[in-house]
């Protein structure tokens, strides 16, 4: 399945912003900019992500049939996903497309990009490929599932810091940080539900011997 689309994220992100007390005329555009940036970033993540070798495998040494017997890990960025520098251009373009062009627009785009990038990095560090992937002929023969991880509380502090670092220190900044963190957390939760580990990982008895891809 594909990464979550911006249209899946737009309405919930708008709800997070309004729930945080942000009700200005720019809120719908801001929600769309966050949703579009997160959606495009996760499409990049899906293409770049790598499952690291070393997943425990219980396979018959003759037939090569069995299953993965322990969790797998994702490779962290920059090899396993986009970083903030890759996402800043996306976020800037999305903010501009939504008419967010004031003196704080560049700082806002950097904060959005940085929060999304940190969310992806935390997801890679904390999520696991769940055990139980079927193995046949010493190769994984079925898709694998990703474990969702709650990241909103960790991302809220990161977003707060990035907003302040980029000159956004008004009284609404903490509310914006909370909503931004919730939006990115939702995007990654949906990513874990939709993305799967592709079959075809070499799985000799003991542990997987090559990287895996997401699909």
C-alpha cells in the first residue's frame, strides 16, 4: 500500500490546529501545508526505507521453510529516509502554495520540515518489523508488518524548539507545536498501518542476511 496521502492527513491536521485554539484565517492553509509536506515526505521515506539485516529467523535447514522469530529494525536517515534539508524545499513550496508568505514563512517551513524529519528519525529508531514473516526456500515469502509507535509527546518538544530556533516565539507557538506534533504523529501512525515490508529478504537459518524494502 502507498504512504498516507495528503488528503488523508488534511482534515485531521486541521482538527488538531483548531483543537489547540488556532482559529485564524490562515489555519486551513497551514493544515494543508503540513499535511502535504508530511504526505510527500512519507512517500520519499517509503522509497528510501531499508530494513536492516539480522532479523532472527527460525527456518528448517533443509527446506528453508519457517518464519522470522524476532523483530527487525529500520535503517535510520540519511540512508534510510529523508532529512530536514531534503524536506525544507517541499515545506517552503507548500507554505507558499497556501498563501503563507509573511516574514515568518521561511521559519515556519523550516520548523515543519524539521519536525517531520525528526518524526521519521524517531520512527526508524523506535518502530520494529514485527516477527512472524513467513519464510520459504530461505527467502521471506510474505509481507511484514511495522509496529506503530506513539511519538506526539516527543515531537511536541522538538517542534517547540524548532519554532523558537526559527524565530516563531509568539504566545501561539506552543499551541502550534502541539498541533504540528500531533499531525506528524498521525501521519507516521498511518504510515505504519499502510506500509509493509516487501517479501524477498534472504533468510538463512539464524538471521536475515540482506536488507529489505518497504512497499
